[in-house]
C-alpha cells in the first residue's frame, strides 16, 4: 500500500538567519525532504527548498511558551521518519553548538534510524564575522570561548568566570537576560575597559549592534532596546570594529 520509504534523518544547520547562509549540501538535503521539522531560529524562507508536497512542521520554542518539549521533538522526528522517510531536522546555526543536536542523534540511534549531520554556520562565529569582528587575530586574541549564559539550572556558566580572566575572545549565547551579572564578572576580573559588543538578530533585517566598553555596555544595550536573540562578544578583537574607534575618541574628548 505504502510506497517504499527510505527512513533517514538529516540534522541540518540552517546558519544564523540569512537564508543564503545555508550550505549547498543543506539545500540538497532539503530538496529530498519528505518532512521538515524546523526551529524558531531558522528562517522560514529555507522551506522553499523543500518539495511543495513535503510536510513542514514548526517545533520551535518561542520565548515563554514551550510549544514542544525536547522529548516530544525527538519522538515526532522518529514517527515522521518511520512513516514518511526523509526527515530534515532544521536547526538554527550549527546543530552541535548549544543546539541539542546530539540528543536528537542519540535518540534516532536508539531506533536504528540513520542520521547525517550537516554543519551550519554557527551564530557564535558567523554573527561576529558579519560585523567584521574576527574571533581570533594575531597579536590580539589567540583563542575564543563560546559559552552559554543560561545553563540547565538557569544560571550563567561557571566557565564565564574563567574566560573573563583569560585573554581569549569570549562569545556568550543566551546571555542577554544575564547581562548585568555577566558584566559584573568581567568588571571583577579588572576588565571594565575591555571592548564588548552585543548583536541582535545577526544577518537578518532586524539586526542591531551595540559596541561599548564593558563598563558602558549595559546602559547602551538598554538604550538601543536590544532583544533576543542576541549574542555578546567580549575581547580586544572588538576594538577592530570602526564604531569602537569612535567611542574611544568620544571618551577621550569628554575625559
Ligand atoms: N545552534 C545555534 C545556537 C543555539 S542557542 C548556533 O550555532 O548559532 C540560541 C542562541 O544563539 C540565542 O539565544 C542567541 O544568543 C544566539 N543566536 C542565534 N542566532 C543568532 C543571531 N542571528 N544573532 C544573534 N544571536 C543569535
């Protein structure tokens, strides 16, 4: 009765938001999708690559309302794969950078459903790059950390304390609501004058950027009414951004 179906799952990184920042391999996977399960932070324009007949299901968790738990998403993914064939699980950025991608891979493995992972451009590197802020730069930064501002217990990661005491570039995801606390960690590490940036909705038309010293960051973020999704960048590399040079000039003029 059913046509022969080939059960498989592709965990696909959608990139930071701009639909053109999807890999060619990602486009090809979508073209052969029977079902697409997509998240809140993926651009719906990407669904146009999937066949018209493919089933497209939004499984995002928009802030506040949890429409689908991770367990429900895992189960849905398997049910669709067993019943329809190729499920493309479209996830914001890269599936393995705070994307819970491995949990989905692991769940699929427990049903012996084959999974292919297609990496995506993570917002953690891609969004700074689009602002022409390199995460490493000779003489300024020898490494970078990508840390969560919201761990499973709701607290900032302890790694932020260590990172703030290093010379590394520190990129913090899911940290906007904890900005005051994060700023105080950097200040306690003697970094009040460290250049920092906050980028909201990087690579999309709603993109907003704030560049400031750690000391001034929170006031500027409030003034600009920055909202999630946003990421924080702390490090000397932010001084390479042209607007930081202007800030230093203004600062020198008033002090
Ligand atoms: N897997 C994703 C990250 C998921 S966690 C990736 O690799 O990008 C979600 C967090 O990522 C958001 O809270 C925000 O901090 C950050 N983020 C995702 N897309 C973003 C964007 N376009 N601009 C700024 N921050 C973004």
